[in-house]
């Protein structure tokens, strides 16, 4: 009996271990959108036409750190009016600051090639979509600027003439309720609404071995932010919004409702000379200490690609 008992136990263990496991339900397929910031794309105007830098201005390609999207809509054709496509995302808004505004504290800040939005494909209305519309709420990027001045410390003059790097926080959504945020390291407290075009700038310069922190802010005039919409004639966007429109580049986005795999969309954003300023001294450098000021911070085009 002893010799028979152990083989029986072994067979029982083998039978249990070989029992088929319950199938793990597969994760439902999603529509996934991510940003790619590209300074080599064509620089476009509000109507989707190639455009040069404005007379008397200068511009540079910013190095994008973060961007946030406030609204995403899939648009089937050029005659579809804003809101009549498949609206798949709208971020939180609030009236705490008075007028309705984007709730910046709830915005998702997204890096280059990082997913900024995803949704189960079963929740997207089936159809063929030729255009994508994304409302940009916030940008945070690094730019270079020029300092040509003299600092006086303890009665000694220190001439400074060189290029430095700073970080710009750029609020380009239609209206923004901001409690607090960081430009780069400097925390700013606002607790108020800020209209489209509000910005803050921070930089730390090393002057003869001494760190010097420089922080300033300002407001671009109303209507100065470029918002590219090639459908301007047939499907205009609301005034003051930053609802950028782009046509799918390779093929239209087709949602059948029976997908079994994820669909990824690369949303290419043109940063081609998208930071533009009034070049008062004509040197092509941004000289904020000489009174030069920002005139445009809008992105310069969008090209979604179905992968």
C-alpha cells in the first residue's frame, strides 16, 4: 500500500496542476493619442497657410517641456461644425474665478511622445474621420534670451553680455483659472482667472559666480495667439479659443466598432518659430531687459497620423 500511495498522490498533484486556468479577459482596445513636438514642420498661420515671421519681429523654436489638451473632437468632413463631430474629451472647467474657465489644477501636463488622452474604442462613435481638433490649454517650454547690461553689486559694476536659457509658462486656453503653479522652480500663486495669452518667465543666470534669479510675467494682446484652422471658411472656431485643427496625414481615422486592437494616433505639433517677439534692436535675439515683448505663443500647425 505504501508504494502505491505516493504514485497516486503524484498523479493527483499533476492533475490539479494541469487543469486549464480560467481565461483572462483581454483588455478592451483603446484609441490612444500622444503628442510629438516638431520644429521641422511647416509654419502655418490661422488659416493653415505657410507664413513667415512678422515684419519687425523675431522668433525661435522653443524646447517643449509640457503641454496640456483641454478638448478633443473627431471631425468627419470639412463642413462639420465645432461640436457636431465626435467629442471624445473635455477637461474640467470652473467658475470659481468668475467667468467660466479651464481648471488648470486638473489639467494633465504631457511630455513629448507621452500619451495625453485615451478612450475605449467602444465609446467612440463609429465613423470615418478626416480631421482632428485639439484645444491646447497650456505650454511650458525653454527658450534662449539675450542679456546685454551692467549689474552693480556693492558699488562694483559687472558687465554682462551673453545668451541664457529660461522657462516660459504659456497659458493659451480660452480662459484659465489658476491657483498656483511652477514656472520651472519658482512657485507662482494666482487664485484668479487669466485670459488667453497670460505668460510667466523664469531664468537663473550665473553672473561672475553669483546666481541671479529673474522672474517676470505678462499678457499677450487679445487675438494675438495663432490658432491654426484650415477649415476656417467652412467650419470656424469660437473666437478666443485655442482649438487647433489638423487633417489626418496618411489615411482618415476609421472606427468600425469591432476593433480588437488599440489604434494609436501621433498628434504632431509644429513648434516651428512658434515663440515670436517684437525685435526692437533687430539682432534676432530675445532681449526682455531692453523692452522686447512676446507677440505670439501659439502652435504653428497640427498633423495627426494614424499609426
